[in-house]
């Protein structure tokens, strides 16, 4: 029920992905980024179509951290250097993305990190108004904070942050690494809020199990980079982009976004009533199950012993992020085993 941490969107060895990768690797597995190739162009066009913003450009990388590093560099092209990020956030483990990450335990051994990064409480619009100003280059937000325990912001929070950023000429970057590619029942996790970001970063599910990421620059921000400003040797190579194209087309063809929304209702309804569960939150198939005790590690271990993989996101929260193709039988099995484990620990 973890899907490679929200990565294997079609599960393991899905026929359409296997077929696409096999066909491509027999002909061309790598192209220098001096040149373009059809798969990268097609995937960029698909991503731009999914954002609904034609005036966008796409930079391909291999991981969410790399996509967020690209966003940092893009923000520097505004002439400003300050960045506002969220307490509890996770944006990667490279030095730049780690600077954005709002978890002290992951950062303390690697100080000093980038200067001019402010961290504010997620969901606190008053603190956002104080922190964001004419010196701010970029605000970066996860629409749902996955690593922190699947934390959902208050209604209208993203809209209000968008308004503040617009007022000060600040780039709003949405880190949709964990909430992208249908994970929440929308193509990108921010879509529930109705906003238009300036920058979107995606990875994990984008490659359907292969290493692929993208930074999508929207509107005026798409003009900030010029050729030579950034690059990647393997980002957007023919094989990974072939996998991504195949996966996205399959998700669209089979109307999986609707299924994902229905799956959330199924899981949420079933688990709300389980003794020892205080809250079920998230969207689609990114779900946090909050426990009444700080025993998530014990629960995760017992679930694993019963053949179910989950993640103890924090001491009292279990995170699940299964393949978008998870079946009703598999969901019922998970619910059954989860109830059995909770009855044992309580």
C-alpha cells in the first residue's frame, strides 16, 4: 500500500509501461541534451496540456530534488534571493532542496545550507503575509505535506498565498512531487484549490517507476531561463519519457482519476470507525491515518508481518500511497488486516 512511496502509479511491470520501455530501449536509450527527441517533446506537450496553461515550458530531470533545485535556480533569475518554505515540508536531500525542507532533523548535520530561506507554519496565512514581501523570490508549498504526515492545508489557504505572491511579484512554486500524476484524483495536487502556480515540480509517479522528474514553468516564469542556464545529462531520456507517456495515456484512457477519488471515499469511510483511529485525511490515494497513540511504527511493523507495506510518517500517523491501479479486493484486504492489527495494539 505504499507504491514505492507514491511512485509506481501503475504498479509493478504494468504491460503498457513494459511494452513502451522495451520498444524504446531497442532503438535509442540515450540522447545528448544538445539535441531533442520526440518522446521528450511529446511528454512536455502532454504536461503542458494537463496544466491547462499553453504558455508553459518544461525542464526534465531525474528526481524531485533535482526538479526543486531547478526551481531554486529559476527563482534567482528574478533578481531576488529570498525563499519562503513551510515548517515540516520535504523537498529533497540535495543541498538546495534540503535548505527548503522544513525538518531540522534532516538538516542539522549538513549546515550551513542556503541562506535567505524562511520557514513558516503551514496553513497560517497571517504568518505568510508577514513573511512574503518584495524581497521574496519564491514561495514553495506542497499542496498536501506527505512526509509530514499527509497534512492538508485549510480551505482557501493556497488561494490566499497565491494572492499574496501576486501582490508582491513573487513566484509561487507548487511541489507536486508526491501529489502529482493523478495521486490525489487530480493531475496535480494543487488543482483542488483552483490556483495557477508559476512553477510546478513533479517526479515520483511521473516516471511510472523509472527516474523522471520535471519542472514546469508557467506564464511569465517560463521566460526566465535561457539556453545554457540549466541542464541534465539523463533528464528526460527516451526510455523514461516513453514510460511516462504510456502511463499517462493509460490513466486517461481508463478514467483512473475518478477511480482514485472513489478509492479515497472507500478507505476513509471504512477506517474512520476503527478504534484507535482519530482521523483519516488526504486526497485520492495519498492518505494519512492518524492514531490515538504514538505507535505508528509498531502498527507498520505488524502490518508488514501480515504482508501489507505502509509508512510510519510520524509517531502517530500511518501513510499509504498505493498504485493508482489498486483493486477493490486489495483495498478490502488492507482494511481487514488494518482492523485486525489495530485490535491487537489497542
